[in-house]
C-alpha cells in the first residue's frame, strides 16, 4: 500500500447552543487539495455525524447519516475542493429544514428554524474562511498545527 502524505488543519465551528458543530479538514494529498466537511450533533455525551462531504471513493460526495444509523450518499456536482465547499454550504443554507427532517433530526431542524439569520450569517463566514484556506494551499502545506475556530459573536481561536 502506498503511503500518502497529507497535512491537515482542523476547524471547529460551534453554533450557539452547542447543538451542532462543523468539523472541517482541508488536506493536501498527492498535491491535490481535498476537503472533508462534517456536520455533527450532540446526542447524550457523544458527537455523531449528520452530514459529511469528502472524496473517499475517488469522487466528491455527501454522506447523509440518519439518526437511526442508516447512511445514504448524495452526489456533488463539484469536482474540486473550492467548489465543494461552496456547494455544501449553499445546500445547507437552502435545504436545511428538509434535510434534517429527512434524517430524523427534528431538534436540529427546530434549532435552525429559530436561529435562521444568525446561522446563515455564520455559514457565510465559515464559507469565506474555508474558501480562503482552499485558495492558499501553501498555508495548509506548511501547517501541522490544529486549531479551533468559531464564527460567532463570542468567537475564540485556540491553537494546540
């Protein structure tokens, strides 16, 4: 098996209320930038995936995780990391209610419904930040650190 060189940066986007979070990783693999965007929700004391975008089967796609444990794939039109970031964020902004109801996450759907404007604003900020990172891959190549970055009024940055 060929060893793959990859450097990763981690971003955690926590929305107020700590019901959902995004884990975003941009990694360099064989000189190509690969995104991993994962939305998670807290069930009890565990964070579980709800939506994940990656290139794990040699094509960009979204995995949707139902609350009951089932999973389904949704194709993306995007062919590169930059387009995938835009497509996933736009999908969430456009279809969040239907998506979370289908996946049986009523609490997320309700949370989004009661915080629509602030969540759309935070998704826009997250998109801008991730697009900037994706368009500057040298910064990712040189970085071996992990960071937590939030995009809310009480934002903080923590480097490890």
